[in-house]
């Protein structure tokens, strides 16, 4: 029998819970849930106990400044995603400046009107379902591009950004993630949206795309991973191509923009929601 660990974290408010969720999204958690009271927000994350043993020290260090861990409890095996999807996942509407709309929903939700982009996902956690600020900003930036061409989605999660890119006109998308859970979810989403023939889902780090080139690269990951992988992005990005980034806070923008300049990748736009930022850059090499 597979055993899970429930990690219970007390946060000052919903905003801090979102920040912690973003940090924990880099680890193989299978679902998240929150309870909000007048005094605080409680965030619960569910992860296989064997996986938690491997990443526990690093994960706890990542969230130490944002919340207080109240308990780590081993619980009986359960289909946490099914429970979370049934009880917590609501459709997410993203509206762009030009009035275009995207609806991100699960298969059991009703389809939107014909003039709304319909994105169907098999959600695993809120960070991969459109509920997070960074996902919504990435969607808006994708729709602002006039030529997506051959697109790379790094850290694809449930495949939301890949699907939005394809429905916005991308010719093909390579969706890459290090977690088997994520690649499975992205493959399921490709099938739900009938775009399997235009989307290749790849398990691994960004190194799996070495030798390939792209007109657009999407990366909704944390600052450290972006900085560590930037040389790979630069090598794979065609001249005049766009790099769209998010997953980090205002305080991280300067270091990311300066690192991009080394590769002649220049900032052309910045949007933000609360503390979160998304950057749109162009390759001038």
C-alpha cells in the first residue's frame, strides 16, 4: 500500500499560502487544499511519504520564512487528486486586455460560450490549474504574441500553457516536466483538448530538448531554476523569438533581467498581480 504524508502549514493569509504553494510546486506533491479563517490560512499538501523523505529538508527550508509547519502526518492511501478535484477545483476565467477570455476547467464542468477559449485539464493541484496569479499572467502574455510558432513549455505541469499556446495559434508545443505525474497530466489534457498530434510531452529537465529550436519559450518556474536553465533557453530560442517567464516575485525581476541581457535577450513587457510578476522578453542575438 502507498502511504502519504499530509503537511499542514499555518500561513498569515491566503497570499502567503499561494507563495508557499508556488515553492512546493517544485516538489512532487499530488494536491493542495486551503482553509481560511479570520485569523489565518491553513495550507495542506499531500505527497507520497517516500517522496517526502527525499525532499523534506529542502522543502522545509524553502517555506520557513512564509509559514509555520504545524504537523506532518502519515495518512492512509487515497486518490487525493480525485477528492481535491471533486471538492475544491472551480473553473478559472482569464480575461485579457483586448477582451479575449479563456476558461480553464475540468472535464465535468460545462463548456463556455463559443467566443471563449476552452481549456480542459485534468487538475492535480491549484498551481497547475490556473488558480495561481502566475498561470493567469502567462496566459495573457501568450495571447499577446502574434507568432508563437514552435513553442517550448518548461515545467508544463497540467499542460495549461501548452494548450493555451496551441489554441492561440502555435504550430507545435514540446511540453517538458521532471515529474511523471506532470507529464501524465499534460498528456491527459492534450487528449481532452484533441491536440495530441501537435503536443509532445517529454519527461526530464530542459536538457531533453538540446538541439531543438523554438520561436517561443514559456517557463513558469521559480527564479533559481530559471537562472540555472537560462543558457539552455538562450541556445534554443530563435532570433526574434520570445521568452515568457513567471513564477517569481518583484524582488527577483532585476536579477533575471540582467542575466537575460548576457544572452542579448531583452525585456519588452512586464505585468504583475500582487507580488507576482510575468516578463516578456525578445531574443535580439
